[in-house]
């Protein structure tokens, strides 16, 4: 939700309204009429009509034969550009793909984007459970994923507390940590282990492990590598997984260095 107190003095209202329209259409896969969009965005029908026509002209929404509007292909193009920019140099993507092929586990990169933990690259492995939420741009559940924990572990306790208060600690499963004291203890255990870990905290029966790739001083340059696997396999292979993650992290760090 947008913070009204943070609204810039030079906000361009028409752009803001157009983005609200695009968001409303994106949340309705079955499509919306102009009147439905107007109600959801709290706009007049006339204003909404002009905004929708402009977005349709630019390719960001598509008008179907029944008069409803759906998201246009330009949105997919912008998403592909986002994924490419997030992933970094080609050697980084190659390191992730190779790790996924060799282990069978899906591998992820994460970093702080705009001060929020987000997935920035993914390489899927055949042995990992499919998690439809975990795609580039996913920026929720930092407290319930090993990737999020590994990034939050780079913050001071005060910074972590502010983060958790701002974004909350949603209980994804019965095992999700929803208290700050328990979370701090879990972070400390991960530091001692040399690998942040979660089992069944984001999804039942699924585990995630993560290590830091780049311990940069600048917050948004810190990168974390994570892998996802069945929880039962984590129980028996944690040390092996840690060793492999550290090796892949070195390769990813080398790839990132080519960008610098």
C-alpha cells in the first residue's frame, strides 16, 4: 500500500491513475469493463475511458470482443527486461543453470531492491518442488525463506526489527516464525551454521538453504544464493548442500565481478 505521507510534491496524477488502472486489470485475469475498472480505481468513467484507450494504444492492455480489458503483451516485454537486468551478467545465469542441472535443485539469487528483499534470478531444477510464487520480482515472505533470512542477517538487529515491523511476519504455515525473538534466535543459529535454513516455514514439506555471495557494504549490492528441495532431503544432506552452495556462490561472485 502506498504511503500518502511519502507522496512527492510533483506527482503526475495522470501517470499515477494509469498505473492504478494497469494494476487493477492485472489483478483480474478474466478481464474488466471500463465501468468495473472505474469502480475499483475510484475514478470517473470518462477519466477511466481515456486512460484505458491510452494504455491500449501503447500495448499495455488489450480490449477483447466482449468489451473487457486484459493485460497486454508490452507488460510481458517489460518483465523480461526486468528479469535480464536483475540476473546480471551471462556468467551468473550460467552458474545458476549449471547448479540446477547438476543437483536437480532449483537455485535462486536474491538481493535488496528498494530496501526490500526480492528474488532476482531463478534456475529451476527437476528434483525441487515447483513453487509458483518464487519468480524474479517476488518480494514477500523474507522471514519465512532462507534467502530472506540470509539477507536480513546482514542487517543490524535494529534494522531487522524495523524491516519485520514494516513488512510483517505472515504465517505461511504452522512452522513459520512470527515472533521477533524466535526469528533472531534462528538467524543466530544460521550464522553459526554458516548457512541460513528453513524447513516447512514457507511451504509444507519444502526446505530452503541460503548463503551470502557478496558481503558488500552497500546494502543493495549484497547478493544471496539459495536452493529449494524436499524437506526430507535437507534432513539428510545439509552439510553436502552447504558445501555445494558455497562453491556455486564463488562462481556467482566471479560472474558478478565481470559486471563491475
